[in-house]
C-alpha cells in the first residue's frame, strides 16, 4: 500500500470512528435531558430538540417494518468502505465516504444495542428543524458525506476531461 493510500485509510478510519463516537455521545446526552415526544425549543419552533425512537429509515421517514434491512445495509456499507478504503485515490471522495460510513456506523450501533433488541433496535433521533423530519448527527453526517462525495466525484470527472 502506498504512503498516500495509508494516509487516506488512516484519515478515513479517524473520520468514521469520530463521527460514530460523537453521534453516540450526543445521543446519550439527549437521552439524559429529553423526554420522548416533548419538544425543547432552542430557536422558537424553528429549531428544537425532539426525542424520537426511529425503527425505520433516516430522518424518521417510515420503513418501520424494515429495521432488519436498514441494519443489514448499514453493516454492509461500513464493511464495504473498510474494504475499499485502500483503493481510494481522491481525498474528497475519501472524506465523503468516511462521513457516510461514520453516520452509518453511528446508527448501526443504535440498531444493535437499543430496544427492542439486537439487529432491530430503534435509532435515537432528536434534531428538529422547521417542518422537516427529525434526525440525528449520524443522519446529518450521511447527508453531508453524500454531498461531499458527489462534488468530488464530479470534480474528478471534470478534471479528467480538462487534462
């Protein structure tokens, strides 16, 4: 493995673990101060903390009967990124994939250790902005990671055409 690849693997591992640890720490904090279903206004009704336990898809958007499927997909993605990491040659793509994997790992931990039980656990969501769905740090990292990955993927294609 080249020095560049080693740096990217190390950077990706740090981002993945960092996102998952921050996500879990903030979830624990929110569990200690919030009551399910009772909003805690931060900026009026526009930004508030609102504790939900989500059995389904990201942003509390349904899929309650498919918890096992989301768990499987998250695990497969995290493992896939770990396997692919040594072959990533673009820093932006590495950051984007690591942000996505870190978010997936954060939510995967919930699905493995939270009620109602292993593989079927509900994800802790607590950030509520406007009329948008309720989400968490992991969901935000996944969304931002997708944006970063796509931007750098498009830039790579653009740079290849210019060369």
